[in-house]
């Protein structure tokens, strides 16, 4: 959207055009061809491996991380060497 119009404002204009053609001009085929605008979906920010390491190193102790923050990855119990439910 190079002109700076917001998505809600654009869709309001689309609604007005659809109403004008469908109700006022009684042209039922025209509103079906006028599409609503959709805001582009943005991908979530993903941390690199270095950023994850830097983030985890910034936490002062394991207690501050919480009980399940990476301590039991893959279902393994800490220090047991076996997956949960097998021993």
C-alpha cells in the first residue's frame, strides 16, 4: 500500500463500492468481483543459534529459568539418562 491508506479504511471503501453496485445500481454480479483487501501476514521473528546461546547465558542461574525451560528436552529426566516412563 504505497499511498498510506490503512487496511480498515480500504475495506470500508470496498464495502461502499459493493453496496453501491449491488443495491443502488442493482448489479448483483459486480459486488462478487470486488474483493476485500487482506493485510499481508508477517512471519514471526526467529532467533539464530548464537542469539539463543546469548539469551540463555544472560540468565543468572538455572533457578531463574523455571522448572521446565529446557531442562527436560525430549522427555528425558535430568540426570537419569533414560526417557520418562522407562525406569
